[in-house]
């Protein structure tokens, strides 16, 4: 069964697109305002777990588990649940006395016990210690094993990468699938193949791979190269010259000593004075990329304008 | 609506534990008991003061705890997920109400035992007490719906306490101000009248009081059900 969101129009613009998610674990990179509206919509067709959902402070961990399993009319063993949630040591501790990480982990018992086919979880790793993140992954796997599908909503990619099979980005331009690969996977693949069609960037410990069309523009600031994708600058290990050579076939153009621009995204050439121009890009925020005077004629030729 | 004994039981047990471990709410039980104890020490009372602890129990225990159980769910942000859970609204309300009902029965029993109160007509009095409990449960639900925290609920319960528990006291001035006679139709005043009538043995008056109490109970439940539906669709 698919999970469908219906479009929302705001100020004559489509604010939330319509989309049907396929079964499995799907992550959506989404801002908080959109997430709130999407969650409200989905309450009718799925169990929606929100970050601000609370707990019963006076119950012990054990009692909390037994309450939610009874509510769902299942007879799972409490000791198994304690293991899955890594709470065996705290079984008799009252919920109000737990650490925040443990409490946030415990809160996932609600989607775990939900009886609907789809479960929506807002910010699965919200305020979870780094070393306890594996517990959340374990719980989400447990939910999948029950045959339920999951939609994860988050404002950060890192919180979706470890658990989601597919990741989408929802913003002004609708909803798009994002392509990522883990570092471990990258090493196994043919390096030659990578060079051809992916742009490698470093983001925290992860290596992300972007498709060239996703890139808006590339800039070099004091020797460091930044690849701009949807308003976020990711640092790249490659130099501008290397990138220029690799990206030329995809319609990229070195318009300035320290800039490469994706010509597909050029919206307008803005003239400041007679011979000084900037390129305005068709991206979320108004982004201007400078263009050197020497390159102007060639750029106009490439774009087919006079 | 689908009702499941297992889910009702789960809610009952959970609310019971949350209730007795939250001393701000559970120590409230001692109030009517203390009052009953003091009254019993004074000895030789009229019906008016005999029913004071009983009517106070209804407002301070039945209505107050009921409203707290609902306000608490809101305070802890658990109401939304509870409504999304497999538990139906009927499960939730029956689970909570049966707990409060049980507490009320125990406290009333203890009060009456301390006051050494023996109803002249046990059948009539117990059905009157049950009808009153249902009415006050509905009052508690309404207060719970419009308050967001236990703190607010304890303020919200004050009007119920003043009107319904202390209402019968106004009847003492009814000789001077005949308009105050309307207070005799309060459920709390009817309880006293019922005891008077059954002591006098006038069956028709006893039945009349029971009917009035039943009307209060039905009206209370209907209004609370309507408000509940309305509130749930608002949020």
C-alpha cells in the first residue's frame, strides 16, 4: 500500500506537492513547517510519531512497555523489547528518572507498537547521543521486520542516511529523489565509473555523491572549493580545474577565475554597468555568480543570446 | 465503537499507577476523609453536615481526579498519540472513568463508615450515589477538556465544588429569600432530600429525587459527549 500526500497551494504556488510513497523505509529531507503540515495530513492514514510527543513520567520502563503492548493487543515478550530498546538495565527505573537519550529511545515504543501499515517518524535521531544511535537503527529495523513501512522526516541528511532506503528532498521545487552512497560502498565500485558521472563531496565523515545536474554552482574561496547544492555548500577535495574538465560535458562553464556555473540553471544575465555582468541562478534563494568580462562573449554564444 | 477489555484494562492500570504515584493528586483523597473524621468527632449531626463530606467527595475526588487524568495527558503531550493508538475513545473514557468510579466508591464507603451513616433506604441511596457519580464524572470530563495542565484543572474544578458541594448550604437562607429554593434542584441537595424522604417513608418523593438525579446524569453525559466531540475535532 502506498502512502499519499495531497498538494497544498500557498500564495498561488505549490507549497507541498502531491506524492505517493512506495513501501519500505523512505526518508524525506524537509523543513519544519512543511513537516508539520505533512504530518497533520498523514494522521488519517498512518501512525504519526512527533518529537514533542511525551510519556508517562511515573511509570517504570517495564510498565510503559507492558502498557503499549497491551494497548496494541500483542503479546511480545517485555524482555525482548528491553533488549531491542537497550533498556534492560533500566527496566525498573521510572521514566522521569531516565536520561534524555534513553527517554527519547523509549518514546519510539509508540510507533513500534502502532497497528497501522505506515508509520511516520519525525526526526528519528532527535537528541540521541552519538553512541546510542545504533539503538534507534535497531528499533527501526524491528518496525520494518513487522512488515510496516516507514516515512522518516528530518531537516538533516545525516539522520536519514543510516536508515532510509530512499531519500527525497521536498522544497519549493517539489519533491526529488536524492542520490547518496556510503563511503564503504564507494570503495568497492570501479573508480573509473565514478569519475565519469558523480561529483564527490565531503560532508562530516560521509562522502556524498551528487549527480552533476543537482549542482547549482561551484566556488573557490581562499583555495578551498565548495560545491553548492540547493543552498548548501559542501567542500570538495578536487580543484576547480579538475572539476571544470570533468563537468564540461554536463553543461558547466568556468565563468570566472573562482567560479564554475551550471548553465542549465542560469535564469538571467544581470548587467551592473555597461561591461560588468552577474549571472542570476534559478535556485531557492536569489544567487548571483560573478562573470569575468573576458568570458562574457563566449558565455553569450554558449547560451545562444546576443 | 469497538471496545476491548484488554485495552480498557491497560488504560485502567496505567492511570492507576500514574494516579497514586502523583502525590499532588492522590493526597486529595485524604481531604473528604479528614472532614468526615472531624465531623464524626463532633457527633450528633443534622443531614446537612452529614452530607457535606459526601458531596465534597464528588467534587474533589470524582470530578477532580477525572479532570486531572485528562488534563495530565495533555500536560505530558500523550493525548495525541493515545487518540492515534489502537485504543478507541470509548476505551479511553471507560478505562479512566472506571478507575475514578472505583476510587469514589471506596472513599464514599470510608466516609459513610466514619460518619456511621446508615441510609434509611439502602437501595434508593446507593442508586442515587451511582447516578451522582456518573454526573460528576461528566463534570470532570468537561473540566478536563478545557484545561491543559493539572494546575489549571485544580482551578477549573473550583466552580463545580462551589456550586454543587456548597450549594445545599444556601438552602439554610431559603426562608428569608424564597428565590434560593432553586438550589434544592441541585444533585447534591437532592441527595439530602432523598434521605429525608426515605426516612419519612414517602416513596413518591424518593422516586422524584431519583428521577431528578437521573436527569442530571443524562444531561451531564450528553453535554460532555457533545463537547468532547467538538474539542477533538478542533484540535
